[in-house]
C-alpha cells in the first residue's frame, strides 16, 4: 500500500516549516538524554563545575570502566534481559488469550474479569510486597530470575491485557465471519487470522511490557537482593554511597543499561511503523 | 457470532490469567483491605493486627496532609494527562509521516521512555540543580533570568519541574500507542475522504479519531490511573517537598507505610487510592462499553 | 510459533536449574550491608573468614536509599525470613526494630570491660527497654567543618570557633571576594527537608544548650532551642549561606564546595576526603578540616553512625553472633575503616598504625564527642517534625518561637503514644 500522495497545493515552504518543527521538537526531546551522555564522559570535577562546562575535556572511558569494575554490570544486564524476556513472552501469551476472550467472544462476566485484572494495578506495589515476599520465600524462589519474572508477570499483565483487548476490538467482524463460513474453527481463527492482524498492537504491547519489566525497581530490589540475581535497574542505585553520589559513574552505567532497550525499540518500531496492517484489514 | 465452540474457547482462554490472579493477587489485595481496618504498626507488630473498624478512615478524612496530597494529585493528573495525550498524538503524527529519516526520528522520540525512572529522576535533578544545572545556565546565557531559578525547592516551580520530567518521560509511551492506533485506521476510508475533498484536519477528526477511539480511551485511562499513582519521579526529585507541597497520594501512603511503619494507616490510604482509581476505570470503561457488547 | 514456545520453556527450565545454589559444607551467613566503599566490607569479611574457616559470609548490598533499605529489611522480618543473618542498621532504627521484635538479643556476647572499649556516648541505643543488648556500633560519622585554607589565610583568619565568628568572617570574605569579581558563598551544607537537616538542626540546638527531652516530656520549646534555630535563620538572612542550601543533600553541597564556591562546609569526614582529592575537587590543595563551631553551650556533632544487629529469625544464631562481634571488634574495625574512611567506634583503634597520618587519626577528638539523635520507635515522624520546622525557620516562614512550640506539641503527641 503506497503512501498517500501529497496534494499538489502543498508548498515547499510548508514542508520545510514542518520539517524544521520536527527537527526542533525531536532535539528538545533528546536533549536531556544527550546531557546524560555527556555526563558519562566527564570527570567528577567537571560534572559540578561552575560555570557549567558543557563538553567534557576528554572523551575518556574511565567512567565506563568504573561502572563495570565497581559492580558486575554485565551480569546484571544479562539478568535483566532474562527476566524481561521471560516475563514479556509469558505476558503476551496470557494477555492475548484473555483479551481475545474479552473482546471477541460472548462470555458472561466480562466486566468482572476486566476489573479483576485492573485491581492488580491499582494498589501501590509496596502494599502487596510483603505477602508476595512471603510466598517467594516459602517457595524458595528468592534471588532467582525466574521467580522475579513470574511476579512481574502478575504486575504487568493487566496493562498488556487491556491494551491488546482494545487492539482486538478494532478488527471488523466481517473477517471472522468469512473465515467461519470457510469452515475454520476458533483456534485457527485466533492463531492464523486475528493474531497477525493485531501484530502491530502485539509489538507495541511487547515493547511496553519489556520496558516496564526492565524498569521495575521495587520487586527487583526486594526479591533479588543478592549479586547473582540482581537486575541492572537496581544496580544503578548501588553506586551511590550514603553521602556521595558518583554521578558520572552512574551516568555511564545508565547508558549501558539503556542500550538493550534502545536496540529493542529500534528493532520493534519498524514492525509497528511499517504499516503491516494496511490493506489486510479490508480483506 | 454465536457458536458453542467459540464460547468454550473464550472461557478456557481466561484460565491462565485467572491462575496468575489467584496466586499472586487475591491474598495480597484482601490482606491490604483487611489491614486498613486494623491498627498495625512495626512498633507494635508483636501484638499483631488489632481490628479497629473504621478508625483509620476517620483519621484519614480528618488528615490535612491527606487532603493536600489528594488535591495535588488530582491537579497533577489532570494537567499531565491532557498534555501527554495531546503531545503524544502530535508525536504519533510526526512518526507516521513517510520519509527517509522516519526510523531515526521514531527511535529518538522513544528514548526518554527507555531510561529507568531511577536514572531519569537523577538526571533531571542534575539538570534542575540550582547552581550547576544546565537549565539555569542556559536561561542565564539567553538572558531570560538573572537569578538562578530554584526549580526543585521553590513551591512555584517544583510542580512545573515534576510536570516537565513526567511529560518528557511519558510522551513517547503515549505516542507509541497513538501511532499503533493510527495504523489501525483503514486507509481506504482516508482515500475516499480525500477524493471527496476533505482536508487533512477534517479527515483526522472525523475519520481517524473514531476508528482509534478504543485504543485511545484505554491509553488515556491507564495514563490517568498511572499518573494518579505517581511516586518514583517525585521521590527522587523533590521527595514531596518543599514543605510537602508536591506530595502525591502515593508518596504520602508509602511514607506512612514504610518510613513511619504505620502499615494499617498506609493500607487505608492505599485503599483510598484503589477506590478512586477504580472509579476512574469504571468511568472510562463506560466509554468503551459499547464496543464490548459485540 | 510452537518452536519459540518450546525454546522459551527450555530456557525457563535451565534458568530454574541455574537458580539452585549448590551445597557447601561450610555454614553460610548473609551479611546485608551498605554499598561497598573502597572494599572496606570485603576486607573485614576476608579477615573474619581467615580467622573462622568454617563460616562463609555472603555479602549482600543494600541500595544507598535509606527508605529502600528499610523496605527490604521490613519485608524480610515480616515474613520472618532467615535470609538476612547479620545486617547494618542506621542509628535511628534500633528502637523501632527492637520494639518490633526483629533483633536477636546479644546477651552474653560482651563483658562489662569489653563494652567499655567502645565510645560511651553512642552505646545507649544498643540496649532495649528490657536491658538486653541488641546492636553493636560498627562505625560512626561525626559532623566536621571543612574550610578553605587559602581564603582564610588571605583575610588573616583562623577557622571560626563559634557560629557568630563564622558569620562575621564570611561576611568580610564574601564582600572582599565580590569586589574582586569572584562572588562566593559563605557556608554550605545539606538543608533540604530530610534527615540531613535534622542532623544539622540538632547540632545548632544542642550548641545553644537545648535538650530534646527529659522524663518523657519533649523540652524543645525552650529559649535555647529557639536560639539555635535563630542562628540558622540569621545565616540565611545575612547572605552567609549558599543560595541553594535549602535544596542540597550532602552530595550537592559537596559539589558547591569542591567547585570552589564556598568558604565553609558542614559535612561528614568522607566529604573532607573528597575535597582533598584532586580528581574530585578543584580546590584540593586548599582544604582544611576542624571541629564544628560552637554555640554558647559548646560544639556538638550528630552521630551518623551504623550499627550491626542480628536477625531474630536467623537459623545460624551462633555464627551470626560471632561474625557480628568480630566485625565490630578491633581487627574488624581496623580492616573496615582503613579502606572505607569511616570512623571506628573503638578509641583504641585510632592509634593503630593503619590510621597513622590519615584523617581518621586527626578526627579522634571529634569522634569521642558525637551525640546521638533521640531514640524512639517513632523516630521518623519526630525527625519529620524537626526538619519541617527547621526548614520553615530557615526560609523565614515561621519564627523560632512558633517553630519550637509547634515542634514540641507534635513531638509530645508522638511520644505519648
């Protein structure tokens, strides 16, 4: 499906104006991050110098070396990846099933299920922390990536389910009806027709869930306190002491922590933005 | 589509989610509700949770600090959700344009969201710092201000600072959702409209928006609920100060629950948050309701 | 799709296998501690394991956020979990934890003579209402005055002995420097509304003779306490304090001083260490440290120390107690403090060769006179009253009289619980 052709009346000036606006807007959004990036290369003195020193005097990698030597950062990144991948996969599977059921079948008690799902997200996590801790402790699943991943499935499931449900709702009934006339059973419809159609939605929700699980702090810090199972988000708070904060090292570690996320977003956004859906919906 | 097989599948599909809910959530949620009716503090924990009926709730409604926190939270939620939804849609429209640099633009717009809140808070602390923060530096160079602005410690600016950081972090989230919503709009409708002479603005509001409605409603609903529960960002930036003027309901709840060890009262506050969030959800759900009864 | 699923399931199984710790014939105890400072904890633990081959100590670090530490410990104790055997405790927690029954009594661990080997002023908190010992002081932190030697020398001053003197000195120096086109702040510290401000506020109030409580009644509504708060306000009014002081935590205040923008700084000894480090400070060659200025009643400094305690629900009580005693013992403290720079709690250690010529030896006198903040199971709420009111006085929003009256009333309500 080709892009809609630009109307002939649109002036070059208008396009340049829009382009400039876009550039400025994007720069504004990225600016704080660039500042963080610069901080990762500065020494302690330069970080707090007055007047503010914008560029570091040298792009040395000392902060990055410190970030890795003070804490085993790489292991933490791996832990985070494992937790996030396992959680996301499980969440997408469970959420797809639930949202299909809620959006496209005639079951009773939908409202109840929806609100039940929602209730998980409505309490401050700290209040449900203690019972969950007790459970994990009894199951001997403390300090395991799997244990944390399972808990985070429960925490992030509602958002994923609700969003996927709304994506399912955008598919017209006509498609399913024609498939049923052709003799397909419901499982086939679900796997072969509906899932591909909500694929951009699935990718969107996957990114959202991945990032949410990656960035989780409370459960990750309480359930996985030991070094071997710690996630990178928790580790970022380990660099600070009681009275000193080595901001430059933290910035370097933060950059390292963001890299997998940014890569993942880059990969997935193509699937969303490329408009796989165009045309297919019409049938 | 009435079909027995479909119905059975529909019920079966719910099972994994119900298991998750039953294992992880039922007990903790009911526990919190129960505690809200008890006097349960770390200092007297050996005596267990003493049932005191509605005393915590009575205390809560007479608590000035709670009302201050509630007012702040409501105001903040309203402003931030509106800002983030509008800006999110704007970004989504930018990201939707065809062009060679689209992938790059998309990736850059999504960066703020990839940064963990912990880091984001520290980063904004660094930017908003009075003496060595880059924001004051730039403002002075540009001649906008002559005195350093106390972004985080002056009650006039603290609200704004938190708003800026929250919007910065959340706009990518909203824009991604809005973008996927845009993608679900059938382009044949748009083409038809264009042939009939509608301009871009008209076709956006009259055709695209209605198609995207379910997704937008859910996005705004969740964003409202999340905004209502804001905690991490405020904790790192102002910790509820200055003089408690940027304390959100959740910050107050967690202060009571963890810092003061007053878990019974904290639970009551949590239940309050729960009820208000539930009301928000139900209000939004009524908007989605029509689509549910397929 | 099916293949991906089975791959994920395999991954999950592998992970769960990997999660199972392999058995050891040593006893392993977990030590929950603050993030490592230059390997201090590791050094102490290594020394312990060398002396006790049958025990392995697993170091588990907390995040640096005090609230987060408390959340973690709280979850562990409420679950009556044994995953933390020995842990570090901030000096304001013992009362709360003791009343919650979370600490193992350490009776019989120390004799009277052994207890006398610690600095006396910090020992009260270790004992519960029932007279049992529950905590052991591991290291302490005492407030110090860090100053710019070059600036004081330029104007012919010695480091200020009283707060009034400090104000006068700063005004002269600030005026002089401003004339030379080099505006500078007089005094910087951490006066943000949090625990740091409580430490500072107590120091000011104690310096003028205020006492927190006597016989269960809060006695802060006194002229002495008002004087203490008044001097804080005076410093702000007369432009002596840094403009941003009400927004600083310790790290921010240090940043100001290290960039050369302040004459005096009240901070902990680790700040002095940073200030003389050329990699962190632009003024590293011109920094001196001394005792805090005094008020009319002398110079007081708040103890910011940390204590060691044993989890009441531990399954390795004997080993945990042995470790706790060691790490607070002579050898343990020397091993820890020589690397971390924190101050030991045993006077005898200060003359150890490991500390010769270091800042630790210099601070011996200061260490002996630290004063603890009031102990109460409701300390956090009391502290909130203090820092909120101190902040209002510093900002000029309340007079010292109003502040002490409000403070005392609210604190009394808490004490009466």
